[in-house]
C-alpha cells in the first residue's frame, strides 16, 4: 500500500508541475486567436506588454480593425486617414534625419573613442523605444484615443448650438478627451474672425465628411435631375466669399403654382427647384430659395449669403440625425 501511495503521489506531483508550467501560449492557435479577438483595446495593450510573442500578436491590424470601426468609424473618414498618413510620413522623415545626424556624430566621435562603445549605447536607446510600427492601426487608434492626433471631421450645430448655425454642419479639426469622452473642436477662421474653439463636443454632434469636397470648394451636384418635392437635402451655404461652406439641412418643396396634389404635381419636371428650410418662420428670408435644375452654380449675394452644391439624402440615419437636432423653437 505504501508503494501505491508513493506512486499516486508522484503522479499527482507531476500533473501539478505540468499544470504550473502551462501558459496562455500553450493554447491551440485558434483558441488563443479567439481570446485576443474578444479582448477590449485596454486589455490588448496590457497583453502586449507580457512578452515578445504576445506583443507581435496583439498589435496585428486585423485585431484593431474591429475596434477602429466600432468606436471611430462614424467620425473618422478618408480625410482623417490621409492626414494620418501625412503625419506618420513626416514623423518617419524626421526620424530618418535624426538617425542621419546620429550616424554622423558616431563617425566624428569614433576618431577618439572605440566604435563598439558608441554602438552599444545606440542599441540600448533603440531597445527602449516602442516596437509598435507607426503605420499600424493600433498606433492610429491609440493616437486618436489619447487625443494626440487632431483629425478633420464635421460638427453639427457648431459653437454649442449658436442660433446662427442651427441645422448646419461645419468642418473642424477635432481632438478627443478621454477623461470626459468628448471632443475639442477648432473651427477655421471666417473672414477676419479668428479660429473659434469649442469644448466638450459630444459624439452625437460629429460625423465624418460625407463627400471629398473641401469647405472652400463648390460641390458638384449630381442629384439635380432626380430631385422631387419631399426629398431631404443638404446644401452648401456661406455668408460671403471669404467664409468656408457649411452644409445646411432642408427639403425640396413645391412651386408656388402647384397646390401639392400628387396627381397633378409637375414640380419634378420643372427647371426650377424650390428648397425649403422649415426651421425658420414663414416670411423669413431664410425660409426658402430656388435654384435652376439645368444650370445650378453658386447663387446668392452679400446680404443673403451664397448657396452652393447640393446633396440628396438617401440614408435614413442621416435624415434621422438632422431631425433629432431640430431646434426647440422656430428661428426668425
């Protein structure tokens, strides 16, 4: 019996030793990959600090694409990605310049000191730097998350809902504040006006630019021939030629000669398209405007501002967002 007990005790000890030596890296490849896919960003960053093998896995682009899309997909668009590429390109050029100067310094000092001594010091500095590639999705995510990277986007009802900007959307540069889960917005100068800064901008007032047109360029309207009464639209508008365009929400209305009866309405075949902005009171000069369907360009004057390109809204989410931002009181 004593021999049997010793044998069983030995087996138990062997099992305990084998169990104690197991780690997450001993899991099957698919199981480990599945675990990493389920981790939130903060946990992925923590896991990346465990060892070299996990660091390489945790910084993989395919793990961060999901997190990037889930959190930043609605507010970060093509323009922001281009700015990020320019940012990392300039950063790489700067690093190359520093390395060139460093090599020149090594060559100079090696005349009086052993090259091996300087090389070891440079290697030590390099090892202390993060091994995270600057062009990785993880690097971009963390730059956005920490607020270190300012990116272009658009803000609804700018400047805390200033009455002069209700139901409009303007371009700005944004920086995230992780402490408050809000953004700081920098609006470009308007005419002689300096840069305007707005703090604590919530997520629901942001969007990625829906078109590639810059705020100082006229958008090419490709929807004019299909506009019909009841369609939801956005139109560019600016106060004067020095100002950038903002996008303003409106709907297509009926001509004065039309009573709105669907059986007899011919507004959709008229060269004149009426645009209504019903957030303004009837009789207001901002209530409606008319454009030429066949030959629409920027139209307006210094008194009423200038109307530019038009986008037809087909996405229900876009229309719903505008309706949620509708002012509580009718504007004058």
